[in-house]
């Protein structure tokens, strides 16, 4: 299950929890609407909120370093080891 992580308050939440606000206006005669998504915990802007994934091996959330494979599987830093031919 995917979630969202806010580095400002260091909390994890689901996408459905995001708070949306809308700004309507006009620019050079053209109407526009801007949707701003914010963290439901601290109110920080969505720009600072990143989508996180669960590790397909252990089930923990991939908050720091992780690997995404070509078949869209995710592995946290505890479940993979980078090696080369000389290891």
C-alpha cells in the first residue's frame, strides 16, 4: 500500500487524507484554478510531501534509500545489497 510522507512533521498518511484548497483567478483574461494539496497533520504544502512505497520483501515503508526494479517492485535499504563483480 502506498502512502505519503511529510518531511516537515515526519508523519505518514494516506492520499485520501490530503487537504485541498482552490484558488480561482484570471490571468490576461483567461480564468484559472490552482489546486494546492497540503499535509493534513501540519498544513505544509504538497511540494514537500513525497509518495512512499512499501518494501515488497519485508513490508516496511521505503522512507530513505530504496530500489525500484523494472517490474515496479520496491525494496528498502535493509532488503538489498549493492554489489559488483569484485565483491
